[in-house]
């Protein structure tokens, strides 16, 4: 940028608010540049921001894709990217979202009929899918959902880099190529590569932080009074969880800006109040969705309480290095050149003391707040998260890059500042030398990036001191900076992907197994006459991927009533209760009206670099309708409760005794920690073993062993069949536990299913049950036989939000029978009708309406300022509209 343009831009951008010393371009006190100069300066600012944002976007996208190519992961190689929640949540949800947008699902935005036998989809939408970027999934065919999710992920990261580049130039003018590089460093920080690239919903917070900081800048200047709240609303709507953290971070930035500005106390207070108003109105606009998520969280399956323990500072310093990965420490990598520039700020005497003190103190306090229990809870909205404890790390990364920019925007810091930063950098590397997160690529990549950065700095210092290569050497320095940042970041991205595959759970890519199962499930689907359960396919959240209606469901908002009901019936779960899985059991199939059950036989072991294949089969079984009538159940009496036997619980919900539970179960120990259970059961009955906490194998005489994987609190093992009881009626079950300790078994782990009793119960429930069942997007109706009394039991978990009525009665909150929807019958009603409305929607809608009225009032006031008796700063003659 030419010196003259730089001077004009600096004055109009409020450069002195950062404590810069006045220069010859400042002009006489009280004088303002002419209108044509102001217009020229404004155009120059806009041009620089456009170039910086475009450059950051292109560089970010290129480096992110290069990291995937180095890792050999999809779509640049055969290896799967579907680690942990990316494969088990985000990929299935995006596959379902595509089908919902195209009208190919049984449910609607309120209710998901496919998962968990009926779940609150609006809460899941707000948690996983509400970002505008997620609408891009409809641009891809059904068999390219993985590619769609990768493109969405790349687009979010790219937008974050562009937004940060714009913010940097808004905070202080400077060379746009450097702003572009630092914007890329923010978008591809360690938090992104290690955490958010496989948790795409968090990337909306990465984008929200610079946008919310811009909202703070607008509030300081009294500009964009309507756009500001809309940006806040969009951020909170897209992902309120990380938007909350971004809002806290933006508040820190605004506080420092107000502290370092040469403004009067009145102007600072006015800017602060405008920012607060924008945040309150913006959050109010997002309330219809945010409140639904909040209410769903309150009734979600509770995960075990987590006590936060800060990691040693040596581990924190190690995470500033490239190619480090861990879920237990903050991912703070921003690139060695960018980090070195950030560390120059405390020593850079070209930046005024107030700015140095303010920004350095803010960074240190934020870093300390991540390591202290009370402020850790503040960052996470009062609840210490299960899993990754440093989810707010992207805010600290952003602050470090702001520091790097403020120290560099006016030119490379002097040699003493560079030496001071080098000393700090060396101390951090030395302190973290024995960290367990250091990868074999960490120090080589660090050294190469540092060498390139040093060469770039040497070129700039030489041009400054000796006046040679005044244009060529700074241009070469920018090229070296880009190479250092891009190369180190690409290596980091590739190494982290490879490390994650070896450390965490993963799912294979979508392949023929999923496609074949989807076709078979669609051919057998007869909803709502009965359910079709696809069973287990690789990845989890199976019904979202392949269709059907089953128990499989993985969400942070899995209702507690759903999880407890299913686990009491012998279903298993993962993720500490929030991922119930399918149970292949004929009694629960009858309870939940699963008329067709799909089964898969893998053709080969599932691998990270191979598409999964399997042989698909299906079995059809007569089952009662989705709505049955139980004359023996009276809801006005004391509510029934589950006991300590899954077999008895199934019988209570079915309304018939179908199991023969051995009265005497003998337990004997053997060699190598083996345990043998002996009992007597009816000949020809089906032997079932229920040991939810057991981890090992179980086998009946003459049958192959069956695996059990219970490992509480994370994993609950499901009930499994061990074959058929022989003609002698003698049952012998051999247990071999994985651990040497005695296997932990429930009081009654063995049940023998007498199929004739079950068939009789199914015929009775079918004869007295609904004659017709209809289901729409978020409602269900059933026609009942005349004179039905007792209780209509609907095979749907009674999650919060259901309202039901019988006949012409008034709708009321649905009742519950052993965790399922229940409607009392008095013998006169011949139909029932139930409707689901997500809790919090009505109150959130009211709050949103009030916020919208406030926004309209703000718009009117700023559109017609003189009618309110106040002249807006932007309308003042000769005003630039900036502080």
C-alpha cells in the first residue's frame, strides 16, 4: 500500500486507539481530509479487505486439502476420515438431513420417526444441522454424502479464514498478504485440525469469533445497528454452543479495544451498551431454536459428572508445536512464524505501552482461565464437558493471531523484539521436550518453519537497514512466510489425521454394505403398519444412513426416558447412554412392532482403507400393531416401574409371561478364571443371556462363543442369544472374562424364551390392538375396536413434548406406561391422536417475536434519526462514522 494511502487509512480506522504514535501524515489538529480523499481511502480499505479475505480463503482451502492429501484420506485417498463422532453422528445426520430436505423421510423438522423409536429432531437439528452451510448437502447425490460433508467442512474453515483476515484489517491497517496468511493460520489452527475438522458443528464457532469481534467494532463506531444483531443471531442459530464461547471471546476483544482507545468515558460506555444491545437482541432472535436445545438438554440422558483437572503447562506449551494431537490438552498450534510474531508484541516498542499491556494481559488471562476450574466452567456455560475439556481453545488462538497482526501491521518488529520472541519460543520448546504429544514430525517441521521465517525476517531487516531490494526482499519475505505457514500446517493436518486413526474409534467409508442395506430396507418398509429395523451397519446411527425405524440413535440430546427404558429391556448402549443400539430379540420386536428385521453378514473384515461389503438378509415376523390396548393397565393407579430383570421388564411391557427364568442358577469357578453357570430350562426354548456389565465371552454347550462388551459407564452390553436349550433341558453357560476378576452379573442373567407363549401373546395383542395406524410428520393416530377399555399403549418412548387425546376429549400431556406413550380409555373412544411439539418452541417463539420487534424499532430509529430528536454519528457532516 502506498505511504499516503496508508496514512489516510490509519487515521480513518482509528489507528491511534491502539496507541500508535502520531506521524507526519496525521495532519493538523482538527483538520479532516477532503471528501475525495476520504472516498479514495475508503475504497483502498475495501480493496485491501477484499484481497485479504480472498487470499485467506484460497490459501486456507488449498492447505486444508493438501493436509488431507498427505494423509491419504477421502476424498484424496482411500482412507476413511470418519473418526469418532464424524462417522457416528455428523455423517448420518447429514445423510438424513438431505433426505428430509428432499421430502424422503417419515418425519419432519419436529420429529424423527426413524431413530430411537421416535426422537426430538428439532433439538438435533439445532445441535448438528442448523448452519446455513449444511444446506449444501442437497447439491450432492445420495451416494456422495461423505464428499458433501467434506466440502461443507472445508467451506466453513475457508470462511473463518476470510473473516479473520477482514477483522485484522479492521483492527489496524497493514499489508493485506500478511493479514491473509494470519487469517489462514487462525482457520487452520490446532483446534481446527485436531478437534473441529471431525466435529463440523464446532466450526461455526470458529467463524463466529471474528464475526462477533466485527460486531463489537461496529458497536464502538455506532455503525450497522441492524446488521450487528443479525450476525449475532446467525452465529447462535448456527451453533449456540461454540457461539457462546465466541461471544465470550469477542467480549474480551471489545474490552481491550475500549481500554486501549483514546476515547472519552462516555463514548466507551455508549459503545459497550450498543454491543450489549446487539448481543441481547441477536440471542433473542435465535431463541426459538436455542431454547428448544436447552429444554432438550435438560431431559437428555445425564452423563457422569466430570471433574476438571488442568494439564501441566509443559503440555500446553507442547500443543503450540506442529503435528501434536490430544483430546486432553488445548490444541493451540497456529504455525511457528505466526506464533513468533505474536510473541514479539510484549517487546515491540513501536506499539504503545497501553496496547502492549492490554493485549498481552488479555492473552495471559484467557490462557490462565482455561486452566482454572471456575473459569473453565464459565467458558463451558456452567457444565464441564465429557470428552474434550478445552473446547474454547480457538478463542486463544484467535487472540494470539490478533497479537501477531498488531505487532506486524506497521512493519516487521525491530531486532530486539524478534530476539525476545525467539527466547520465549526456545523456552517453550525446551520446557515441552518430554511431552507425550510430541510427534516425530513435530521438531523437524518446527525447525524448517522457523528457518524459513528467519530468512523472511532477515530479508526485511536487510531491506530496511541497507536500502537494497526495497521491493523485492519484502515480496520474497511474504513468499517465505506463506511457504513456512502453509507447509507446516499441511504437515500438521496430515499427521493429526493419521494419529487419530490409531488412537480413537473410527468407522469405514460408506460403501456397498450401506447401499445394499438401504435398498433392502426400502423394499421391506411398511411404516406405520410395522417397523423395519436394519440392524447394525458400520458407523452407528444406522437408520439415519440406511432407513427403517429402529432403536439405534446417537445424539447429545438422547432423552433420558428413552435410554433408561431401552436399557431396562435389555438393549445396549455406547457413549454413556446416549447411543442406544438395536437389539435382535423377538420379545422386544413384538413390543416395538418390528415386523421386518434386517441382518448383515460381512464379506471381509472392516478396514480403514476399504469399502465395507456384506450379505444382506431379512426376516418377517407377525407382530402387534404400533398401538395396542391393555385392559389390565390402569393409569390412575400407582405407575408401574421396571425391576432388576430385563426379562421380567419385557414381560411387564408385553403383558404376558413368555420367559422361563431358572429358579436355581448354580455358579462354579474353573481354571484360568472361567466361570460356569448351570440351570434347567424347558427343552427347545431359546436361551438368552443378559449381563450388561460383563466383558468377555459366553457360550452354551455345543455353541460358538458370543462376545459381550459391557464396560460401564461408557458401554452397556445388550442381551444376546446363546442358542436353543437341548432336549435334556440342562443349561451350561461357560464364561471367560477379559479381565481376571470375577464377572459381574445381574441377579437373574438367564432367561429361556418359550416361543409358543410369545406367539399367543402376539395374537392376543393383535386382535385387541389398533385396526389402523396413521403417522404424519410429527403426529400419530390410531383407530381402535369399539368398547376398548384400559390403556392404549403406543410403542414410542414418552419423551417430553407429546400431547394425546382419546376420541373427542381435550388434548393433554401424554401419560406414560413403563416409558412408553399411554392414553387412558373409557370404553367410548374409538380412536386416539397424539401430536409432538418440541418443548421450548412456544416460549422461544415469543422471545424471538419480542426480539424482532426490538430490531425493527432499532432499524426505524436509525433509518429516521431526526424523528427521534437525535442525529446519528454517521449523519454528522464530515464524520467518517468511526472512532
